[in-house]
C-alpha cells in the first residue's frame, strides 16, 4: 500500500483530529506517519502511528507564550509571524526527511512548508481545514477576533464583504513573506498568498467539520469535501479517567461543566472563580476542568457543589452534564455539539470567535465576549440555556446530525481516491 505523511502544528486541538484519520488509513493497510513538534512524540507513538519531529517545538507549558498567542487582538498574528514563519526553512528541512518516500502528504493550515515541498518534490498532497473561518468566504464571512463586528456585515452579501476581506488579506500579506522567499529560493514561485488560497491543495481539501457548522460556499476551494468532525476519544496524553470525578458525577444531578481547552486554561483570569460562584448561586453542581488551577479551586470551594480536575475526557464528561461553558476551540466545540447539550462559548482568540458565532447561529448555544464575562453574565446566560426548549432542541438536533457523519471514513475514502 502507500506511505502517507500527515503534517500538523499547534495545540492538542490541532493534533487530535489527525490521529483517528491516521489510524483509519493504517487499518486500510497504509503506512502512516505524523510530522509535528517533538512535544507530541509520545502522544503520536502511543496511538500507534509513526512520528517525525518537525520544528518549531514550542514549549506548551510556557504561560508567557500563551499570554502572547491567546491575545484576542494580535494572537493569530504572533503565532504566524513569531512562532511559525521564522522557522519555515527548518520546518521544510525536517519535513523533507519525514517524507523522503511518501506517496501523499497531508497539510494542516499552519504547515505552510507542505505546499512548497509537495510542489518541489512533485508529491501528491491534500490540505485540511479544521474550522470554516479558514476559507475566508465572502458569502459566509468569518468573525475575526480583532474585529468581531464583522458579524454585522454578513447580511450585506459578497459584494460588500469581498472588498473588506481582500483588504484584510492585503494588510496581512507581509506575514507570509518567509514562505514566498523560500519558494523563490527553490525556484517555484507562486502568486497565491500562502496564508489564504496558497494553503489549499488542487488535489482536494478535507473540511474536517460537520455540515451543521457550515455549508459549502461558491468561493470555497475546488474539490472541497465536508467530512465531519474526526473525534479522538482520549484524554490529553491518554490519561485515565479520574475515579473521583466519576464518583462526583454519579452522586448528584447533572452538573455544569466549565473548561478552557488545552491553551486558554493556562491564562484563565477569573473564569473559574466566576464559574464556581455562578454555579453556587444557580444551585447547580459544577465540574471545573481547570488545568494547573484545579488544586487551588478544590481547596477554595465546597466539594458538595464544585469539583475541579486538571483535565478530563470530554467524550465521557460532556454527555453527563446539563450545559457546557467553554472557550470555543473547534475540538471542544465539536465534542460539545456531539454531546447534545447546550453551550455557552466565551472565545479568547483565533477561530474561537467564529466558532462561537456558528454555535449561536444554529441555536445550540450562546456566545459571550470575554470582556463581558463575570458572575452576573454567566448566571443570566446559563439561565437562558437551561430553561430554553429551543436551545435544548437545537443542541439535540446538531448531535443527531453529527452522529450520522463518519469523518474518518469520509476522509480516508478521499485520500484513497487521490492515491489511485
């Protein structure tokens, strides 16, 4: 069979979707490797896939890095300009070693070196998109963290939205200069912007999200296929379920769940304290998935109502709660949608604002800006979610649709068709 190399970069939410796809391909007889930061070596190998390190290897335990990259105004810019593009030559060199005998390579939106190498080496490749906003569609304009007011322009259609999005592309064009310089050095120049149309493969684009989240638009790349959300139902680094969490769930009514994913959890501010106070005033039990702050929270709040854990398996936890409050990372959002429970999304940065907006548009939950979040707004929003038949029904409907989708099989079928 074929050798396939998957390149990805980012947080656990950027790694996990590719593991089940890799395992699906492996079950079909393919040789599969994942090329990403050294940090994830054990995660990939323990899943049963081959691993290749690709720089940069960002210290995912460094709180100061999270303060930089989870900033709503400039977080995305910093990721690209400070943590991705300066290393593109090193990334290219590492990836070249990983795919020396590859029949096909698969890219993540931040692996800007993959299209360059695929063209240079004449290797077939597929690109992927984890969240709809990456398409930057004038028919369905993204909600960008620095300017969430763009949501008000959606109704005006592509004639108004396209010039605005083109202007945004223009002012961010300099971010991709290292990729264009590398292309020029390798003798494969392109007029496509590496951050936008240049990241999408002519062989095909795998949209790794549910059709509940977005429908195809006329300006999406050719050969785009909506596959669904690929779920990797394991806790971070394969951690076992905390038996104390299981006992807490079983001894009372379904709790609220508050979580900030694998990145924002390092810079929570007052999120978890406001959550605990709000839950108490609502007379609701709550699980706080709070990373390094969990011990402090358990010491401060009553064990009868509040239980904090560093991490937890969402696929197990979410279906047992009454509502979910989270940051809007696409992986967390996907698990929340699949659970059929209403959700309150409080975005911090990146695609989270757009994901929050989409959850609200399908009525599966509500969106709340971080700067407006406090105990009072949490209480008022959660009351609406818990008492609204509309939100409950929309959440169940989204879950039913997602359960009919088989993202891994769909993605593997497309990959196999490109390999023929």
